[in-house]
């Protein structure tokens, strides 16, 4: 009997040690899942938001694309609506990241963020929960917009669907990491919108989304812009031209860097 007690005494700590990492992991996953579910519930309950999810990129592509059709001369007889389509598709993760992470400022004011911060788990789980929620919304919105691709001259059969999804996810993760960093350090939604309009919107404009790179200077600007690789990767995934491998490499580095930034500021 004493031998059995001794065996239990020696094996119990080892079993607890094995369970602790899994328990910590389950806590992290629970926080990520709870934050993801919260974003999905907001999306389902706000019916007016679905109108923007579906119609905003379509209207922007058609109205602005039709109005600027004669402004830029494209080679090989390419229509401007065809050229502009990948750029508008990149607007989906851009605006989703901007409007999806402003809730961090609102949650801080309401006290919800403080409740999450004192819960068991690391701060990075909060960042990953926000990233997962925005990635899901971007994939839904992107799928609805890409369904209109034949109107721009893209055939479904020429689209590399897994690659397109990967480009969208990497772009979303990179932009969300950046916007989470900004939302964490800024104290008001007004300051947040001001920074986003000064930083992210100009980055999209000079990404090659609206007009082709004409001179050498603009080529260098696009090459230094991570959104330029997002547009190029999207264009290649839709069946067009572009260095897909380089685009994925740069977007992967961009996503890793901004996630590290978001994790660093969330520990403050």
C-alpha cells in the first residue's frame, strides 16, 4: 500500500507538469475564440454593415473606375476597370483593418479591454483574436467581391484561389498588426482616424492600385510600399502578371513585423 502511495506521489507532479502547458494553451485559445466570436456576432447583428461589406467595394470599383477610364493609357488594350479591380480588392483588408481595430479604443473607454487584460492568458492572444476576426470578415467580403470578377474581365478558371486567399490573409494580418499598434498607443478615435488617413490611405494610392508606375521615381515608391506587393500579388493570383513569389515573401515579412510590433505595445 505504501509503495502505491509513493508511486502516486512521484507521478502526480509529473502529470501536473505535463498538463500545465496544455492548460495554458487552452486559455490562450479560449481568449482568441471568444474575441473572434464577439467580432462575428457584431457582424451578424449589424445588418446595415452587410450592405457596406457587399456594396462598398463594388460601387467604388465601378463608379471610380468608370470615371477614370480615359485618364490613364494602359498597354495591350487593357481596360481601366480590369486594371483597377485588384487595387479595389486590396481596399477590403485596408478598410476592414482600419474600422475593425478602432474598437480597441472604444473597448478601452468602456472597460471591456481592462477585463480582457486581467484575464488569464498573454496579451498576444488579444492581438491574435482581433486578427482572426478581421481575417474572417475580409475573406467573406473578398469572396463576395471576387464573385464579380467576370465583370472586370477575369475568368473564374484563371484565378488561383488558394494563392489569392493567402495574399489576402497575409495582407490582412500585416495591416491589422499595424492598426492594432496604432490603436493601442492612441487615446482617441479622432487621433486614430487622422493617423490612418495620413498613413494608410496614401500608401494605398501609391501602391499601383489606381494607376500604373509611369516614371522611375514612382516605381521606387511602389517597391518600397508593402501594399504595392499586395496589389501585385493579387493581380498575379487573379491570373495577371507579377512576381508572386516575391510578393508573398514581402507580405509574410510585413505580417511578421507588424504582429511583433502589436505584441510589443500590448505588453505595456
